[in-house]
């Protein structure tokens, strides 16, 4: 089986899975509370996985202490304190850039 055929099959499968959710939930139905809560947590979980991977790993190896860790710690502290996503991302990015510029 060629890679093109495998990608086409995977694409059709993903499309059918997404379409099934629309078809099953069509009309006036509401999601159960547990399912709605789980769906609300998907995006934060995905972002956390990406950020944790970037901070902790460097091409599959564990990253030594660097500007990544210090900027992440400051961003986490700010997120817990202010609970403002845009401010957290902005300050975290600025701190990371400043640390890199300083040579850390």
C-alpha cells in the first residue's frame, strides 16, 4: 500500500468520524454534562501537552536547565496569579526572548 493511499484512507476515516458526531448530535439534543465538560478541557490539555513537550524535551532528549525552564516557571506563576492568558503568553515570550538575548 502506497503512502498516498494510506493518507487518503486516514483522511476519509477522520472525515467520517467528525461527520458522525454531527449526524448523531443533530437536532435539539444536548451533550451529557460529563461529555460537555470533557470537550471543554480538550483544548487546554492539547496546549499543555505541546508546551510541556517544548519545555522538557529537545529532539526527544531531556532538556537541561535553560531559558525554557525559567521562562516557563515565570509564565506559570503569572498565569496562576493573574489568570489572564494573553498577558501570560506575552510576558512568557518576552522573558524567554530576554533570557536568550542575555545568553542563558
